[in-house]
């Protein structure tokens, strides 16, 4: 086979899959899809996704998408379901079954039990006349003329269509349930979005406070700065408040012009009313404040109800991969 023939075969898969996806625009506006979404959105149980072979693999992805976007779901292998795993379900669970032919033996074997237990059934299939479609409470039937496979045997365009239908369901349910980015973050706490939307200043700040009094010398302040290695020293005020801050940059600039720091008091050097952040603030918001071009800082005191509670370094935010 020439390379040109290989490319032609590859493009045929894309063409057939694209045609199949395009045909779904009408299907997704039909009664069966709307009924399926209504069943899922009103269910008090989970979505039990099931399928065999390639359909099962697509089902696993649909299951994962539903679960991560606010619709509790699990995947159940139909053969395992027939041998005891049905015991993990309750009548409020909705079954979502995938089968191109609609005649998969293991899925058909589930039908009597689903009727007995009272579970709703949604089918994604390519055969409207199949046993599965006719027994479903909602049957979403796609029409794919060719798989795109050179032999027209291996599932290609049909599995792509099934996957897109599943994604469309998830998207519709997200809108109906008012699922927002902060909800998504709750289910993805270690992902980039989760870190960005869940990590607060109090999660990253240092509780070790490098404190100096206003009447101490700058030499003493320098010793504390070196010992704590936090990039600044803080001058506390009345009632656990904050009087001022001296950064390591302040001291470096000071050392350029004078050698003796013993005679210089902290109050004469400190920055009064420095940039601060609140401990319940999102770390992302704190980073924006610190990176403000008009007052760029790399370390900030952390406050809560006008009381000094910690110190936050830009380094800690960036190390937590929050940008």
C-alpha cells in the first residue's frame, strides 16, 4: 500500500466521523434526546453507564465526564451486572446503555431486571428497531452510513458519535444544574483549575511571624530577617494589628548608603500601611495584588479582621502552581 492510500484511508475516517457528528445536530434537538436529559436531570440516583467492547470504552469516558461535571455516575460492565453487581444499584439509578447494534446479548439480559427494579433506561444506539431501543425510556438513535474503516467493520464513526452524544448530555446537564467553574474545581482539587479556585492565602501563608519592635535597631531587624529567611520583617501594632513592614529589598538599598545599622531605628525605615492580603482570599487574587505594576511586592502581611495572622511570599504561590 502506498503512503497516498494510507492518507486517503485516514481522511476517510475523519470525513465519515465529521459527517456523523454533523448529523447529530438534528438528533440532539429531537424528543428522545430531550427526554433523556429530562430523565437524568430529575433523577435522585446515579447514572449507571454500561456497554460492551468498544461501546464500553466509550461508556467509561462518558461516565467520567458526567461524574466530573456534577452528575454522579459509575460504569458497570454488563456481564458483571448480570452476576451480582446489580446489587450496587438502587431503583432511582438511571441506566445508560451503549450498543451500536442494540442487540448486545449481555445488555438485553439486563432488561428484565431493570423492569423488575424500576430503573429508567436510556439507550444510545444505531438501530431504532433493536430490542434495546424498543425497551428504553429514551432511545437516542444515531444514523451512521459508513464507519470510515477501510473494511467498514471496526467501530470508528459510530463510537465517535456515541462519545459526542455523551458529551452533549453532560453539557446539557451542566446548564440545567447551574454547574459552574467553582463546582468543577471541587471535583478536580489537584488540577490546575482546582488549585486556582480552591487554594486560599491561609493554605500557603507562613504562620511564623518575623516580628521586630519599632524601637529596635535595623541591625537587629537584619538579624531576624536572616534567621527567618521569609523576605521581610513585620512591625506589630496595637491589638495584634500591623504597624509596618521592612523587606529585604529595603535593607539592601539601605546598606548601599550606610555601613552602621545600629543607630538606625526600625520605625525610621519601615513602610507604613504596606500592601496586605486577607487570609480567606484566594491565592490567585493575592498574586494579582502582589503583581500590581504600581506597587509590585514579593511578600505581604496576611490579615484577618485587622489582625496580623501570617506572611505570604510570591514564591509560595508560584510553587503551588497557581498563576
